[in-house]
C-alpha cells in the first residue's frame, strides 16, 4: 500500500450556498416553490459540490450540506423534547445559530443522519468514501439552554447520534462520522470536558464507522490539547495554521497516541496559503512526531463562512497541496 492510500485528504465541514440555492431556499420558505422543486434543486447543489471534491482528488467526500442553517438545527427539528430559541453568535464568527432549548430528555422523532448518508451515497456511488459532520455532544449540550443536568444531556445526545449513525452505516455504508467539538477551543473549555468526550466515545466505538474528532477555529489551549491527543478516535483534526506554536509545543512535550489530521488551509479566509509555508509547517510536525502520526490533510474548519467561488478554489488547492505533501514530505 502506498502512502497516498494511507493519508486522507478532505474538507472539514459544510460548504456555502450558491446564489441560486439561496434564492430557491427563500422561495421555498415563502411558499413559492413546491417540495419537489426544492428537493430537485438541493440534489443538484449537493451533486455539484460532491463533484468539486471528487474532481479535486479529495479522498473523502464530505456532505456539503448547503441546506443546513447551523450545525444544531436539523437535530432540533428531528428530535422531541427540544426546540430552538433566538440567535446567538457562533464563537468569534460573523455567523449565528439558533439556540437549542432542551425541556426534557430528547428522543428521535425522525432520523436525519441516515437520510443524508443515503442521499450522499446515491450521488457518489458505492466506491467513494463518504463523511458526515455532526455536532459533538459536548458542544451541543454546552451551547444549549436547559434546566437539565448538562453532563447527563451530553450522554443523552450521544445515544441519539449513535442510533442515527448506526442506521446510516447499515443503509448507506457511511465510512466516516466527524464529531465537531469547537467548544473545546472556547475559553470556557476545561480538561474535564475532554474527559466527557472520552466517556461518550465508548458509545460511538460500538459502531462500525471511523470516527474523526474536529476542534476548529483555532488550536485549543495546551492543557486541553494534551488530553485530546490521547483520545480513542481514528483521527483528530487540529488547526495548525492558526495555532502552530501551541500545537508544536505540546507535540514536543508529548507524542500523540492518536492519528492527526493537520488543518492547513484556513476555511475562514479567502486568501490561498503559500505552499512553501504549508510544507515547512508539515515538516516541523513530522520532525517532532514522525510521519506515521500524520494521517490527514484538511482545512481549519468548514467553508460555509466564505463565498462559494473561494470555497471551490480552496478545495482544488487542498487536493493539489495534499498530494504534493504526501509525496514530498509524508512518503
């Protein structure tokens, strides 16, 4: 097996909407468009964005999810015992989410992940590796409002996600599930929150799916990162473009036991990173931890925060840089 078969190249999360799809979404919300017309346009949008990823040579196809308003809302609309409230800024972005409000222990009303996985599989065919990003239970619980115990809520959310993901694996052959835990980068995050992640992962490990844990928008604090690099996941995604100094310092003190995916293209900036700069950064990581730890080349976050034309351009660059890095640094 060549090194090109051992290192995955993928986008970390959602894509932005095209101008055409934004109009369709408005018309659908206003009742000017039928369900059939909306679904057809959505399928065309997803097919195009999957084609962009495949054409760029990415090894995993990420569900572009242009119809998702934020990472929580599809689950709020699919579960009992929770509704959404007003808007709140999503970390330090010009991007907002509707706050989930849990009024009782949640339960599944309709499956969401498995439906998306089936649609994605129908588009890309049986051979492609597919990935769906879902909100991590810690981020979901601690960014919500509730009178319930938030620690217990973390595990309630984890169980519902596991049920849905299990169905997606069985019906659509979902290859990767990405648990998004940006809360672990937040100033309110503590090492105990990583311990919660470690505990709920025991539920996810029961599923025959590869697990990627993503902490994005920057590298977490060093005390958080030291715990993250020992978690039992198939890959841990770390932003090394914005947090290089923190990441390298932790790696010097403690070699990761988990496989690492390096976030090398900034998903929040339209500027294209210089290849030589990116390469030197990967070389520094390899010098400290070795080649075998680096199993992924990715972005620092999803592309939903930048215009679509730049997201497409960065996807192409990601594929080109990824293959060059594998052949020149990681082989």
